[in-house]
């Protein structure tokens, strides 16, 4: 695909359409938006734009579509797949000024928000009205809800409440040619032709730019109980996961952490935690609801299951501070790994019962190629984050041989019935691995969908599908 460089005439049109105060070409701005949280990758845009309404986005896309200028939409910049990297230059479209919570409808249990709203701020706003928006990725304090939609985000409580796909009812979007449409209806049921709302979720800004979001809400719960089970091996901990659900128990969260990740968090975040020598893996299990008796009965059932799989100790978080410390330990794990070593993070997901084979295979592949890994994730829904650590690997092996190891991890994931991303998306860094999971028939369907929505290929080009 051939793209047009932004010249002074195109820049003048953009400034006239959305206001010069919303257009940035200074070196500092270009550098600030050249990266997200994906490894150490940097791609510089030619222009950064920060519109503040749908009409401005529409006007911008009309210009860029006319001149074949690539446009890379960006949310909070917390992504881990490189989806917000402007790899062809062009326009970096920041949605940071779209930060209004337009309406919280307590009668219909819905809310309408703009995509630049920080996820945790939205969660807190609905909580003040006794409601719950349960999609809470680890970066909830800084990520935008629009970015969550773009990546099909989940978080710890997917296991009980579902991913963001369960909570998006309708979207206002701007198409590549500047047309503005709503994708569906503000209803809990939808059987009116193709579901364009669901198609937009996880599309990473390659099909359209989201400018308004209608979400479903649910009543908030009043009680939570958090427990931490310790295990001698990763395999024991992972095997217990499926057994918990087979026993008829559904926690609100079920997280896996291996020892090295906990060690690094303790060092990084100065968390006080008694890490015993014979413990190599943990399951963090949360229950929520309004009836403590029912919750504790579920905890007792889980405790029996954990014992069957060699659990050596169960710790109950007795205070709000203990709960906060345990959740902070889990949520800062990615940051602590990043602070210790050059790394690559992969986001695999398999059926729950396959987790022991997955983690065992990851360690075997690491031994074969000479890399270490720190694994943790949302075990309750089979989602394992694999942080591959450079450690003592030579630069040559890291740059040239590691990819073969990652291919083997994804091949194993696929054989086990899983796929190559559970919630981080595909973006740039996973794009070339798509053929491991998907045939050319699958990929061509995706490419052709892209062409229908974006014939000139200006929206976030180079993402998701290889050779587009």
C-alpha cells in the first residue's frame, strides 16, 4: 500500500478542519506518541492530532482518506501488542480529549461514555450509584475504555462476569471516509442482521474510529473474600483450576502466579509477603456476592479441592489492606518483570484443563532455546501471560532464535485448543504469528472485511493480518 507523506498543504487542511490548537508537529509531541508499553518499539508519526468531538474526527478522516494518509488511533498508550504504533508515520489520532461520561442510566442499567474515559474512573463513577462495570484490566488506572473496546479487553473478573464483549451494547463510529454511524441498538438483545458492534470489538482501530460507547451495567455486590493458595509446583496449581469449576464453583477471580514473579514484585514494590522456600506457585481466588455465608461455603469447597492438588497453605485476606496488597502484587507483576530485564510478553489462552500442559510445555521450550520465563495470568479463563526474559541469552540468540521459540509456544497453544491472544490483541508484534492459528481462508476473510470498511487502507495499517 502506498501512502502519502503529509506536506504543508495537507497539514493546513487538517488544521483548518479541526483547529490548529489540536494539531502538533513539535519533536516532543512526536516522540511522546511514538511508543506505547510494547517492549522498546518506537515509530514516529508525522503529525499528532487531538480532536475533541465526533465532527472533528469525521473531518480529519475525510482529508486523510482523500490523500491516502495513514491514521493510527490511540487510547491511553498502555497497549502491549503495538496496536497504537504509527508504523507508516502519518497521523497519530489521540482520543485523550474524549473523556466525558455522558450518562449513567440507572433505570436501564446502561451508561454512555466517550472512548478517552479512564477505565477505573468510569468504574468508580458507576459504583457511586450502586452499580458495577466489572471489566478491569491491570492497567485500569491509566487505560482508556476505548482502548479496552479496541482490544476486547478482559481482566481478572472475566471468569465470572465475562469480557468487555458482554458489556458493549452500541457504538458510535466514524468510518474511514468520514461517515458517522451507530453500530447497533441500546438493547440487551440484538438479532437484526450482522452485529457490527461485536465486529468493532477487538478490531484495534483498523475498521473505524469509536467516538461513543454504550455499556451495560449490573448491580454492585457488597462483599468480597480473597484467598491465596500455595503450591509446590506450577503444574499442581494449574491442575487445580479446572477442578474448582468441575466442583460447581465459580469464583469472581482466579489468578495464577509463579514464584519468580512474586519474588520480583516483592523487590520492585516493597510488598511485605512471607514467601516460603517450598512454594513455587500460587492461586489467588476471589469470591463476591451479598451473602457472606454463601461465600464462605464456596471457600470451604475450594479449600477441599486445593488440598486434593497438593496445596500446602491457604491464606485468607482478613483486612481491606491485605486484599489490596495481594491485588497490588498481582497487578504490578508485569511492571516488576519489565524493571528486571529485557523481555517479551505473550498472551496465550487455552481451555482451563489444558493449563498444566501449557505451562509445562513453555518451560520445556524455554530450556530448549535458552530463555527463562515468568508466567502469571487469569487462570480461571485459561489466559496465561508469558513474560520471556532475556537474562543471559546472547543478543544474537535473542534477536534471531527467540522467534522460533515463540512459534513453538503458539503452536503448542493451538494444539491444546487455544489461541495466540486472550486480551492483549494482535497489533504489530503478534501479526506475523496469525498463520499459526488461522488458515489463509480465515485471513482472507479478515482482509476482505478490512477492505469493505477501509478501501484505501488508511486506518491503523500494518496491524492484525500479515501481508495486508
